[in-house]
C-alpha cells in the first residue's frame, strides 16, 4: 500500500508538472485529490488495515496529499499568472494612435495682450476703467485740451455721428470721465478698449483697433515716476534685460510728452529687421498730464499732478508674435487664432 | 519737412557732424527724423557734357547720335530723349558710372552704333518726377550754358547733399522753415544762428505810388505787407535755387514763383506773387467773400466762395483765396514784368476752415493753419524783394504798402527752478537751466529766484511753465531723468466684479472649446439689425468711408457668421467662435445705449474622434448646453422658451430668459440663411452679457453631502410628438413630493417603431431622504403618485 501511495504521488506530480492550463491542472486536482480520486480511495480503504498500522499509514497519506496539494497550488499560481499575462498580451493597444481630443478654445491674441497688461498694472495697484465707444466730442477732445479747431485734431480723423458725438478715437475719454467722477481725488487706472479712426484698412492700418492707456494722479507725481513705471512695464512685457529710452514728443493732453522706445528684444540692440537697424523699438506715448486737462476736470493742478501713457495692443502683439498684417486680428482665421493657445510662462 | 543739410549750413554750424549723427541728435532732442536721405544715392562718374553735334540715328527714328565733349575727350553717346539738341550742356553718366537704383553704365551698341555712356534726365539721378521742372519732365535735363564741361555734376549741383526728413508734431510749426530748424540745431549744438543779410537797391518811386491797400477784415488778416517789383525778367531760376527747392520737395517753375517758395521754405512765411498788370486796378482789398462769389484758382478749378472765407481782391473781384491759393486771373507768367509780393498774417482758424472747405492743402495753408510768426512777415517780404532784384533783375519800389494791427509781443513765462526739478524728479542746476534757455534764444532773467522768460514769437507752442519744463528736460536729455515709482500710498487695485466675471465667461467658453473672435463694430444697413434681440433705430455715421462700414451694429452675429464663412470657404469645416463686444442701441440721451453682448456661432462637427467612430455634428443642444453651463457658472437661473426670429429655423429657436426678461436667443440658422451664407448646419447664440454680468450673486454656502443613499426609478413614456419634455418634467416634479430630488431625460426615441405622431421619452427619477435610508415601499409609494399623475395627463407608460 505504501508503494501504491508512492506510485500515486509520482504520477500526480508528473501530471501537475505537465499540466499547461488552469483547466488541465483543475482536472488533475479532481482526478487525484477529488472525492472520487485515488487518494480518497486509499483513505477509505484504511479500514482494512490492522489497527496499529492505521496511524502510520494515515500520516503517510496526509503527507502525500499535502505534497501533491502544495505542488498543485504552486503550479496553479504559475499557470494563472501565465493565463493573465497571455490575456493582457492579447489586449495590447497601439499607443501611438491619437488621444481623444479635449475640445479647447483660446483667447484672441489682443485679449491676451490686454489681460497681460491689465494684470501687470493691477499688481501695481491700478484699477481697470472702461467707458463708452460712442463718445461726446467733449470727452474725446475738449476735456483733453483739444478744443474745436485745434490743429492736432487732424492727427486723428474721426467718425462723427452728430456734430457732438463720435466714435472715440482713443481711450483717453475714459480718463477724462474718471477724473470728472473722482472729483479731485487721486487716481490710478488702466483703460483698455476699442477705438476708431478714419483710416483705410491695410497691412498697418485699421479703422478699428484697440488701445490701453494708464493714468496716475496724485500728490508729487513726477516725470521720474513715469519713467520708472514704464521701465517696469517694459521689463515685464518684453523681458528683464529690456532698457527703455524716452524721446520728446507731442500730445495735446500731456506736457511734457514723450515717446518710449525699448531696446530691441530680438537683437538686443545691435540692429535687425524688427528694430529697422536702430536697436530700438517704439512702443508707446506718454507724458505728464497737461495742467489744462487737470483743471478742466476740476483738479487743482498746483496740488496734484499726474502722468498718462497709452499704447496699441495690436502693435505690441505684432511685435511680440511677429504678426505682419494688422488685418489678421479682425479676419478671425481659425488657423491664426488657434496659434495663441500656448502659455509663454 | 525736408531739410537739406547743405542749405542748413547757411544759417548754423553743424560742426561737420555726419548726417546720421546730426539726425540722431535732433531726434533725441524732440523732433523725430524719419529718414536721412543721401541725395547722391551713391552716384559716381556723372559729369557735365557738351553736345557738339547731334544727328538722327539712321536705323531708329527716336534715337540721336551725339558727339559729346566730356572734358577728357569727345565721345559718341546715343540718346533717346526728344529734347536733346546740339549745343546743350547735359548730364552724362560715363561708362562705369553707378546711378540711383543700382543701374550701372557700360559701353554699348545701340542699333549698330557705339554708345559710351548715357545722357541723363533728373529722374535718372534719383529726383522724383513730380519735382522735375515741367520743361524737362519728359526728357533729359539741360544745364545752364556756363556749366563747366567735364566737371562733376554731383559736387557742382548740390547732389552731394543729405536731406533730413522731419516728422513734425503739430506743436512744432516753428520747424516748418529752414530758419526754425537752424534755431533748433543751434540750441542742440550750442551754435549761433546766422540770419540772411537783406540788402538791395530801392528805386526812387514808392510802392505806395503804384498800389493802394484796404483791409476790411482786420481780425482774419491783422497784418498785410505788399511790395512792388518792376522790370523783372521771368525765366528759369539758377541751378542752386532749383536744386535747393527740389531738395525741399518743391518743383521749380520760374524765378518769381521759385523765390516765393524759397522764402517760404527759408522763413516759414508763405508769400504770393501777383502780376501787377493783370490786377489791373492798382489796388488790393482784403475782405470776406460774398456768398456765392466765384474764383478760378491756379489749379484751374472754378470755386464757389462763402461769406466766412477770406479773399484778396483787386477792389472788384477776387484774385486769391487768402492763405490758400492764388487766382488764375492774376497769375505770374513769362510775360509778367511787374509783380506784387504779398506777405501776410492770416488768422489760423480762418485758413484752416477755408482750406478744409475747398479740400485744398498747400505748403502755404499748412503753415498759416498752425500760425506763422508775426515777426517774420515783413522780413520775408524784404527777402523776396532782394532775391527778385538779384535773380530777376527787378527794380524794387521803395517801401511797402502795409496794414499792421498784429501784436508782435513776446510771451512772458515765469517758472521757478524748484518747480522744474520737482516735476521732473531730478536736480538740474540753475546755471544749466539758464544755459539751455540761452541756447534756445529765449531771453531770460532771474528775478527773486524765478526764471522770467521771454519767448520768441516763432515758438508759439511755449505758453505755460510746463512747456519750459519740457524745453529744459529735452535739451538736458531725457536719459538723465531717473526711474522712480510713485511714492503715494499703495492702493489695492483690481477688477470690478463685472470685469472679473467677464473673464470667467471667457475662460468658461474657451474651456468649452470656443475660439475668441474680434469683428468690426461698423457694418452695413443690411446687417445692422439682423439677429438683433432688441431692434431700435440704427445709428449712421455722418461721413462713412464705405457703405459696408456705415452703421453701428445691433447684433454681433452677422460679422461673426462672416468669420465662420471665411473659414469654411478655406476648407475648415468645423468652426466654433465666440465674441464679446458692444452693440449700439438708441439711447435716451445723445449717446447710445451700448450693451455688451456675447455671441457664439458653431458649424461642422462638435465631436470628431473619427478613428474611434465618434462624430457628432453641431446642433441646437450643443449651444443650449453651453448656455446652461454658463448660467450655472454665474449663478444665473436661465430658462428657455420656444420662440421665433427672422433667419433662424422656426422650429429650432429658443429665447433665453433671466428673471422674466428675454436676454438672449439660441437657434439654428434658417436653411435659406445658411444657403445665403454658404454654410452647412450652423447654430448661433447671442446673449445680453451685461444682464448676466450685472446679476448679483449670493454668497456660496455648501449643502451637506448626502449621508444616505438615493434610489432611482426609470419611466418610459409614449407621448404625442408635440408634447415638450419640460411639460412632463413639471408634472413629475409636482407629483413626486419632497422625496423626489431629480428628474432627468435619459432617452428619446422617435424612430419608425413608434406609432405615427408619437415619441418615446424616458426619464430617470431620483428619490432621496436626507434623514434616512429610503425603503423600497416608501419609494414605490412616491413613484406611484408620479405614475398616476402621468397617466392623468395622457402619458402612456411604456413597458
Ligand atoms: Zn533689433
């Protein structure tokens, strides 16, 4: 009987080893360890043995059964793992196929520029002020030291609706309105918006465009404060190593008036096609608020002074992104607009 | 303003600065130099030639064979100009010469005849055609007979010159003259200005003996000076004068006209020359025109005058529009022997209005408009008399005929050095301020520590202390100003809730897959009201540039749809754009009611993941979902009501309602509108964004996350095709009691398995009790009530 047991064990272990699938192995389990299997039979047949041999034989059968079971379980883990691996293998996908697109849009490049400028000045304590696009001649011109018949009115041929109402030619009327509303109190605002001039649309002109202007009024505001503020702006907008220079200019609403150039961000100042070989790029106009403008809005120009600056987001976007034709901003070609998705941070 | 540096050197020492460097100094001090133009354009090897003989080319009608003495030799040159003739002094480009535009001259054979160079026109020397004297406009230029054969044309005729093109701002009218520029350069370089020396012989007869003057409009014309010069010979001006005028951008005509233009450029004072005999009356009367009076101006245009316009008359009829243009009836011609030279101060506003009325802008009017220097009116007349006596052999009658009521006083501006420094934020020494003012030729006194400055009348832009600050700062150098930040107390800054929410809207829409567009506010009559939510009277420009851009829009959609078509026409089939911007409605006062709107237009596929078999074309519900999401984001309870609008699909249009007010519309374009715009299925939306953004939202307080599970029951209903889901949802909600938390449509079937005129809609109902876990029985009890209510309204339960 002991020999029979050993024989059985050898057979079982061979079958376990040769089983190649979970199912085959289960068959082996049923065949050898099942209720109708030979090992169970052997246990059942132990009643025929002499009583003194029974414990010894019983222990032996249990040992064999445990050995077989343990082998079988070990093999089972292996086969199951193989089966899973095979299944996973068969589930392999082509990871080079395109992902499911996430639908995304983005801001217009002009909005992008305007928001960047807004955020910079907000961080410096400015508020954003807005005003109507259809404006009174008074706010657009007269309150800005441009009385009727002033020669500088020729600089900006305008779209009139009535004799006294027109499409604003700059965002400066927002400054005039804010000053009037603040009744002599200090101001720190930035004014973005659409403006209109009688220009034929071409690569560099647009009858509609955007502007963003800033105005600071307070005690002892100096021209050096204007220079410092513009310098912060230039570095933030065009890079830390930008230098600025001011050139004298003329605007009826400021005195002194300046234009600001920045050192060319492409060539760094050595001269290239962006800066037309000068090393400098004209970015904006600015100046100290003209005393007439302050007085007209009810400010005491002896006590409070201020500076103002204004720039064109189109020009800045054209410079920053290398856009060659201003009309791109108003054509809304998806192939143009969708390029302004990525961050530059 | 074009400034010849050679000419400028007559008045100021430019210290031999290279032109570019001089230009840079001028730019940095306040007048922008737009261009530095080398008049020689790098030309070489161009000499004076003498045409010894000139015969027709046997093989070519239009060509001449010339033997030309070029100094070193006599050589054969073929010339095609019609005005070439024997005995002329001409401009010859020798073989090896380089001409402007890169043309190189080589020996050549023309129809078998050797040609050793080229006889040149002025255009070939780089002079603009419109500046070439009319006599030579179509051919070669003929030099004065005394030109030295073989000499260098570039050196002898002032082409070795550089012109600075100044971009003048309106305040710097003083720099619209060579003398004005000389003062500016003198101030920059600390050099003195040398004025022209005026001296000439006067005849014994007086101007007053030949001419009388009446000024009937002393306000518009406070100063009028006339000089009479007789026995003049009208002819071509000498080369130096012609070249200076061409360098200044003025076309030479004859010596009389050229002298008036020369003095205009030199002094900035416009002059006019009348033919004394054509005036006919020996009288000049300045008055306002009679309404409807006519004049034919020098450009041969007949012009009708108005009563506010100032004219010069001969006592009977107009002979010039004051300060704008002369009349043809008194024009100087080759036959003229006696001229009247007018130098006057016309009030700027009057000239500006008149020049605008007639659409006539001239070198004269553009100077009068900005205000001429009253102290230069008389010297300019004297200067012209001198030049006419020198260049036209004229006899200057003694004295002038003068009407003079103009103030020639200098403006006094007082300013303290402390004020200047505190406004600039820097320290400029008092001595330096004085030095700068002296360089500017402003007479300055220091009185009790104040600067008392007498500003010359040529600088009419200097009126107030701030103007002096600018003068001092610009000549001291803007680079010297330090960079500081305002010292006032800091303010928080930031966006208003409205502005902040506008950004949220943009972020939401972009996150939803829309690209932001920007279109024009001005549109055509036809597009102005299309898709307008609120139709008011349109607003038209007084003087539009085109019909396409003549009216202010009342809806963003027409232009947004144009942008969609622009893209689909370029084979971009799926387009999703949005725009925010103002629409312009009639307001209560003279300004318009500008309403900020949001518009969306989408076409093509909304979802396109084709390799996974997912393709979803846009439809009404894509946009409705976006609007619903936006409402949720902004805390706005938006509802939708079926509606109709022109050019939208009558069965696929809804108004968006907020607080009982229609604030927007969503719809699919009407098929005929789609066709007209060359679009496939396109859905659009426009909202009164301001109404949404102005909504005040409550502060956000969280609701407890459910502690007990909810249970759901589905119900499928067969309904008439025209029953709306919202109606059924309302029935369910009101019957479901407080346990019913949510109702959601999860299936819609309208296919051919349905009875005609019917559809199947399936709802999922969620029951929930925040206090405990619901039992099946409790849910069934509530749900049965719902089913009963549904049956009552005729909904058929589908199994
Ligand atoms: Zn550069």
